[in-house]
C-alpha cells in the first residue's frame, strides 16, 4: 500500500473500529467528527509540531478551567460553535413559523440559583457605576398572540465593571444582577436592572492566546441575558444588545442577531431609573415543535 | 435574514474575524478547522445538550492530564490523528522514493533523557517476566545504500507488565528499557531488550470513557519504539510489532503498518538471550526532502 493510500485508509479504520454496542447517535456523531477532523488535517497537511501544539493547547483548556471559569465553553464561543448550535436548534424548532423571539447563546455565566423576585424589584443589589433602567414587556403565544401568565423571565447581567457576581466577589454580593420574575395575569413583567456595559473576555488563558494568534479583539457588546420559560412553551435563551454599542457588529462570540438589538429610551417621571427598555417576548407552544433546545 | 441563512452565515463571520496580523499559516489552519468544526455540527444537527457534553469532555481531558499522563495525546491517538499526521508528513517527505523505513506514532512515552549506551548493552535494568531478545541491524542511506556510522538508535519499550518506567516507579528504576545506541563504522547497532508485550490503555479517564462509548477495545499490540536520527538524514520515529501479536490488525491507536511487522526468531548459542530480531533501517538524506517531520 502506498503512503498516499495509507493516508486515506486511516479514517475508515477509525470509523470501522466502533463496535456493535455503540449507540446509533454516538456512531453518527463520532463518525462525522472523525471524518471532519481527518479531512481538516489532510486539507492543511497538518505538521507534526502543529499537531503537538494542538494537543498541548487542548490540555491547557481543561487545566485553565475552574468551578468559576469554563474555558472549554469560552473556546467554543470564540469559534462560534455555541452560536451555531443554538441556531441549528432554532431552525429545527421554528422552520414553519420563524416569528418566536430569536435565541442566542447561554454563555458560561448563567446560574440555576438566581432568586425569585417580585415585579418591580431591582436586581442591582451591590454598588455600581451604571445607569438604572426599567425593563418591561409582555410574553405572548406565537400562535394565538395571547398573553402568557406565569412565564418565568430569568435575567442575568454583568455589572458596570464588566464582571458577573462570581467573578467579582470583592465588589458584588452573590446573586447580584440576577433574578427570576413571573409574568402577571396579563403576561406582563417589569423590573429594574442596569443598562449593560460592554466587556472583554479575560486577558489570560487559552482562549485569549487564540484570540491573539488570530489578531482578534476580545470584546463582547453590552448585553442582558434572558431565559424565558413556561411548562407549555419552548423556552428561549437569548441576549439583548443596546443599539449604540460599538461591538454589535463584531461580537467576539458571534451571538448578535438583528431582532435582539434594542433601543434604550429616556425614562420620564421615575426617580428610580434614567432609562426604559421595552421588550416583548414571543414563545412557541411546545406541541408546535420537533424538539426544544434545552 | 432567515434562520437557515443565519446557520450558514456564522462560519464566514468567524473566519472573517481573523485580523490582518494573524500569520498566513495560522489563518489557513484555523479557517479550515472552523469550517470543518461547523460543517460537522451542521451535518449531525448537533444538539445543545450534546454540545454541552462535548465542552465538559474537552475540559475533562486537560484536567486528567498530569506530568506523567498526557490525556490529550491519548485522545488524539484513539481518534487516529497522530497516526494520520505522521503519515501526512511521510507522504510529503517520501513521494519520490517510498522506500525509507515507515514512520509510526511517537506516543506519549518517549523521554529525552534516555541514557547513551554501548552496543551490546542490555536496556532491561529492572526485574521482568519477559523474554530477552537481541535486536540488531544496519542503518543505511536510502539513495546510496551505504552504511550510516554514528546514527543514533533511540529505543524505548514497556516492561512485561505493559507499563513504562515512569508509570511503574514501584517496579522499575528510572530509564528502565530506554537507551540510545550509536551505529558503528559499519552502520551496525545491537543491544539486548525484551520481546515486547501487548498492553491496554488505562481503564480510567476521558479516553477510556470514549472507547467504552464507541464499544472499542483498549489494546495496543506489543511494540518496540524507535527513533533513529543522524544530522544529515531525516529522522524516523517508528514502532515494530511482533507478527504473532493478536492485536496487530486492530491496534486501538491505528499505528501498525505492514513493513513494521517483524518476526522474532530463536537465538542460538547466546546464554543472555532467547530470541533474535533483525531489523535494518533506511534513512532518507535530509537534502532529499521538502520537510522533516520533527
């Protein structure tokens, strides 16, 4: 067998090594992954020292991860993969309708422990330098346009220094700028939060090394994270971006979509807030979908 | 923009984010990697929970790595990638000749600290249950067929319990079953070693998890590692496999090639060894190549 034939043969050998007890989905996913991984190596004639650098890099990703830092998630984000996977699920779910609120990536900062709050509460519980904003709107049914009472609007955001609570324990109390709100009988929610601030991914660790090697910036546009759910609807995880942010066209994790860019307006007659953000959310009934994405 | 268009657009956005200061090779490699990664996700309609499992898995690989355990290297091996990269380099180097000794993977157990030895030395310095073997042969020039004096033959192997020295510090002294030999004026080398023993990759950690999920065995055929070098030649890293090993057709790291399968014969009139292994090595002059692989 010639050397060129050997190069082609290895891929099939790997796929053929999968035993009969592997699940059909595992076989499908891993066969495709191995073929693309090998095609990549052949396409660029991957050299031995480059492969070694890749192995070292992969090990460094796990080694940089801690309970409050998910470097694998961050690497996946800067390569656009979480954004792509989010979009793939949305296409499956929404092909016939295409009007539910667009999803965006979850990111590594969501917490399952955000406190339940009352409408009108302020989630900024620690000092900050930001502008306070009232965020409010209706959650409605895609098919009937009717209000959805008792939907849960789970919001989280970085503080005005660009850091989330658990990245910034010196300045922020746990669960600062996190909260879960129930929509009322009219499907309405409202709360006080901050106009968000653009921030940089950390300037250390493997993801930052890769950004530097690719001559890329590390900025995310300012954003508010949302996860909106109700037992009878497909949950939506998304982010909202102020329309005056300079990074909305070059988000380093590729998570901005046109319908998620929002306008903050001056708030009148409210001593507690300078700004107002009106955002309505449209959910797709669960029975309307092939699959949900969570 | 429709949801389907968004899915296609993200890949181009990622590639377009690479800045002008990234090197041409980095741009080439990472553009190809991103395209294949995204094509993979689209091809299998990668679901959010599957992507999350992949991120957790990637982090676990680095976290399982230690100074004596390179889990990223092992994962790469069981997916056939080191074997493929070795073969890609060989095609580049040998397209016009195809007669130099075939390379195989380096694996994670080579040490730069193997001691220099004299021809005739025995590299088994700690107790073992194996069969002692004389390994010997000539190192010659691919183009002229002439002997190459002063080539370095660097050998390493697991002991009869399937473990390398630094995996087995209770039973093996450091540098057991490792040594570097110089060929003599006739290009000849010889030393005492063990007929190698088949062994399993470890039954813990991320690589083993993946082997189980793919219903694969974890066995490598018995092998002797070789790295043969000389300043004027392309070095060859390779492995030799006894022809009576049951795993030569199903090596879990895909590293066996036909010309690397060897026959151990009975050794006559040598009280120090039961077996004999004759293996000649052919090196390609360095000037004859487009690139070396180390």
